[in-house]
C-alpha cells in the first residue's frame, strides 16, 4: 500500500470522527425546514448536502492538506494517490421527504486500494466502519454477512433514472423468479452496509456512483461477502453497476442480475 500503516491509522481516526460529526450535522438539518431542489429526474439536492460536504472536506483538508477529494456535490479537488470519496447525504430523496433512511458515506483510497470506509446513519444511532484487512464493525461490534438459500434471500434492488425503467422491472422479475424477495429503500450506501451487517443478503443497482458505494463495498468484503469489480472500467469517475452479496448467493445473483459476469465490460458498452 502506498501509505504507511501509521498514516492510515491517523486517517482512520479522523474518518470516524468526521463521519460521526457529519451525521450529527445532517440530523440537525433533518429536523428543520430546508430548501430542496431537483438536479435531475427524482434526483434531489438540498442545502444540507452542500453544507455537510463542505464541513467534511474542510476538516479533512486541514488535517491532510496533500490529500485529494471527490465529492458528490463538490466534484474533484486536488490530485494524488491519497483520495477521499464523499457522499454527504446518501438517500437524499428520503431526506428531502422526511424519511429518516439516509446516511453520510466516506471512503478513502490509497492509490488503487480501497483502504477505509465509514457510514453514519444518525437517525438510527448507527456508525459503520471498515479497514482493509482489519474487518468491518457496526457500533464497534464485528459485522458478518448472513448466508441463506436463494429462496430465503432478501435482495435490495436500487433504482435511479440513470437506467431505463424496463431494465429495472426486468431485474425485479428475474430476482423474483429465483424465489428471492426484493426491497428498495433509497440509499445505496445503507443498502450495502445492511448486507455487511447480515440484515439483507444482497444489493444490486444497474448504475450507481462511487461516492454512494465505496465505503459499503469495503464493509461487505471485510464482513466475508463478495462484490463485483465496481472500480473496473473507470467506476471511480463514471460509476458502474454494483452487486454485493453473501458468498453462497454469488452464482445465483450474478446469473439473475447479469452484474459481475466475465463480459461485464461488453455489457457496459451496450447499456
Ligand atoms: C442515491 C443512491 C441510490 C440511488 C439513487 C441515488 P443520493 O444517492 O443512494 O442508491 O438509487 O439514485 O444515487 O443521490 O441520495 O446520494
């Protein structure tokens, strides 16, 4: 890894503190009337998204001035191998409608390695975190994915207007045809964290952004789960399809979703 273990220790400590505080700031905004806008079809932005992201970047930049940042709202800032990937409020549509299912999600990349991740769900009093090779935790308790037969499986299927409705409804049909059930809760980051915590057995979305997924993907892997190569084909800047699940369900879910198949690169070109 291009960053020494002590340097990663410092960043892990800073990450946990800033994620927790950003969660509290988001919670404060959630409790009062705020300005809400649409930046695309069913794609919301609130004044809280910008404020929370600015707080996170300012805190981390003060501590690690040489690091780079990629945020959902602020885009790219700086360059270099040490990169923070930030979603200030994941599940903004829920947040905008007063639905408490939202979170703050922050990941840290050391070169091409996904090294750290943290997610704060302030309305649930939950803080998720993971470090490459050191496991994944929810409120400091170790997380493990839960395996199940496909006919007992609960698979979350994320949706956005970035892919055709027909592709999503066909995905739902294929998942139901396996005997599994599905849900959609509106936050990709929390959806992945729930797989890591063993609450659900899989998460799939046909296109999602890196700031929504990276922290959750590291948590699933560190909790014993399997994920597709999300960062392949420039997923960091262009987004990608995502599939994460308990290892026993990989074959059935790769077949049903088409995500994670060897010709995934081909699939991207045609979508
Ligand atoms: C959301 C994701 C969700 C996806 C939405 C959106 P946001 O992120 O968490 O999985 O379906 O389209 O991308 O915009 O709330 O940060």
